[in-house]
C-alpha cells in the first residue's frame, strides 16, 4: 500500500469518527497528489541542501469550509504528516515543521479546491503557526453550535391544545372624546317615581311638608354645558419640508486596487475587514501572508482610516508600519505580500 492509499484511509477515519457524521466534500487522495506536486515545484537548493516548502495553503469553498471547520485540527495534522513523509522519502528537509492551513476562496464551488506551497523563513512560519492554533481552538465551539441548531430544527414544534377558554384577540378601540356629564340634580329636585305622592302618617300634620307637596315646584331640565370646539392652530414654526430636510451624509465608498494584478476591491460600507477570512462587506485576499482578520477600514463621514487588527505581519502605509492612521487617495497599503492602492470615490 503506497503513501496515497494510507493517507486516504486515515482521512476517511477522521470523517468516519466525527460525531456529526460529516462526509468528504472532495477526494483527499487527489488533494495529497496536488500537495506532493506543489512540494516538488517549490523545493529549492539552499546551502547545498534540498529544502522543501514549509507552508501549504488549501483553498476551499465557503460551503465546504463550514462542513470541515470542526475537523481542521485533525485534517491539517494528517496532511502535514503526509507531506513530511513524502519529503523524507526524497531526502528533502524543511525549515521547521511543515504547516498546513485551510482558507476560503469565495470563487470556488463546493467540491473544488486549490493547493499551493510556499517557502517562508522559520520566524514567519512560527508566527503563522501560532495564529492557526488560535483559530483552530475556536472550531469545536462552532461544531457544538451547528449540532444544537440542527437539533432545534428537527424538534417538533409544540401544538397548542384546544381550550374552552380560548384567548380572544384584543381589538384595538380608537380613543373617544369624553362626553361631558350633566351636573347632578339635588336630591330635593330629583323626579319622583310614577304614581301619587303619599306622605308618611307621622308627617301628615307638618305644614311645611303639606305646603311643599301641595304646590310642587317645577324642576328645571338640566342643560349640558356647551362643549368648546377645538380648532388646531397652525404652527408658527412649521416650514416647508424641503427647507427642513437636512442634507444627506456622503455615502461611504472607496476602492483598493491591487498593484500587481490590477484587481479592484470596492468598499461601500463605513466599516470593512481586510483579511483571508470572508466577512460581509469585507475585502478577501488570497495572500497566505495575510492574517484572517488583518486590518479594518473605517469611515467617519469625513476621513477614511485603517487600523491593524494585531496581524502577524503588520500593516504598512506608504512603507511605514502603522497601528492606525488616516488615508488619502493614492496611499499605498501593504498587507503581507499584497500592495493595495487606496482611492476615495
């Protein structure tokens, strides 16, 4: 059994033992052959020794990245062992231990991949390894979140039980103006009930009561107080809509032009992340020397600024290493090995 068959079996065991039941999105045997070919192409004689490239970057689609990310730790370890075995069989050496990492290429479809190798110095390789370890430590958390989301989708939704006391939807009643209440009629003027007025026996001889009942006083009908009509007074401060409208803030827009390839990256949001990792509204670079989240562009309504996000290789503006600075049209931004010319629209 050759190296490729052993490598294929070991990769299959990684997918087979995963609790999520993932399947290989493409042939890792072909990936191994591509990696071996890239190693041969980038092997150079340094100080009389055949030195193989130490950095191997595998580009995959966004969909395949979402599936394999929880397994990146095991997959990169198997691929690194395979590359190291291939180099030893040919008598090649490495500058340090080989590093394998996955990156997202938005232009790739699911099931497609690319592999390229690169010679880097031991210091840079160590920095990239530390960055990759920090990234892989977050991968298990993503797998748990994905499993929990799948469980929630499969769980049946609760069916409401029929109840005799069904909740009646509340109907919003428009507010009504209060109706003025007529003034209360004094008790002595209150209308009597239908029928004859009969005095109690003990009050028959009372002249005051006799005279009162003999000549009943007319009771005036209560008249409701007039309700004043409300008239909306025109506001003195009211101005035409066009005069009160404020001028719209200028839209945030700029361009980054790759000096080598001529590719243009349009930025249309006030904040954008530049790096290898795909972000909404961000700029994705395929440079392996660029960190996943390398730098951030921001616009405050007047000025564009760039800030380094603790990247491995730093951010340069006009060949000056910066943590944060303002940008002007024509400035040269260097991230890894990529030179981008900044232009404000």
